[in-house]
C-alpha cells in the first residue's frame, strides 16, 4: 500500500463530512450509530461543530468502517431503484 493511501485513511473526518456522508446514505443518526456499533449520542457528537464543547473526533478506523458500510447501503438503494416494478 502506498504511503499516500495510509495517510489518507488516517485522517480524522470533519463534522461536516460525517454528517454529509450519513445524509447521502439516507440514514438517521440512530441508524448510522448502529453501523459502527456505537450509541446515538456518540454519533451526534461526531457531527457536532468542533467549537462545541460536546464535539468528539471520529477515529479514522470508525470513519473507514462507516464509509464502507454506507457505500454498500447506497449501492443497494441504487440497485433497487433500477429494478423494474
């Protein structure tokens, strides 16, 4: 694996990135939290503005897991939409 790939994976996502990814996958806070086996409150803290006292950084491993699972969800939704009724 190239060094650029490792560095890219180890970056902490911003709250805006976390929220945008969740909304793009069409998930609620509770559903997104369940994807990475955490509590709703914890996921909400990942989406909280960094200047807020309750802000919490999402570990890059959790971000990678969440994005992998959200990509699978989006692919399934697209496949359903393409199927004829």
